[in-house]
């Protein structure tokens, strides 16, 4: 595999939710749905993040101003 193609795969992998984080997210969605269905209506509903292991907002959310250069790289390939 040429290095250029390998770098494209690396950037694609960074932009797409692959791996264990994606599995955790899907499991959290199911758990969240079950918790919403079976919750006490007098209590505050749980949030999806409550079911994510090791959830750290600053670790998973990108700043809107942050530019990692991947869009420019893919546009110029």
C-alpha cells in the first residue's frame, strides 16, 4: 500500500467513529433507551453520557475553530 493511501486511511479513521468507542456508544444508546422507558416520570431523565464509560466532554468534542488539516489534505489528494 502506498504511503499516500495509508495516510488517507488514517485520516478517514480519525473522522469516522470506528473501534471500541463506537461499540461503547451503541451500547450506551440501548441502555439509555431502556432507562428512559423504565424511568420514574417524577425524576429527571438520564442523559446518554451517563451510560458512556470514561466520558469526558473535553476529550470527545472538537472545538469548532479547531482545524486538523484533514479536509484540506483530502481536497488536495
